[in-house]
């Protein structure tokens, strides 16, 4: 799936795409028990968020790992709220 490029806003920042709805259904663990803790974003979600962080920095190269880590942490925080 391709990441859709967005046009920068007037202030030079890109708009963030809406994230998918949270699932409130507990996930099954390998032991057959259910768990509602620690949801993790997909690589595609992280890549999309990291791309928008890259655009917000003005497209400066060389910080891809920082963008990936920050994107992952932001998504984990968003998914595990509540």
C-alpha cells in the first residue's frame, strides 16, 4: 500500500491521516487467556506516521531512525490510552 502524499499546509506542516478505530475486543494470548494490554501499531502505521514526521521537519534526510522511533512511541501511546 502506498503512502498518499499530502500537500503541506500554509505553515509548512503536513496533515496527519486519521488513524483507524481502536478495537475494544480483547486479544487471545498463546495460553488461551485474553489480554487487553499493550496494543502495538503495524509497520504500515509506523511508516505512515514517520513519513509525516519527515515532512514536518521539512524533508531533511538522515533522521529516519529517529522518525521511526518517535512515530512508534506516539502510536503506542495513542493505542493504549483509556
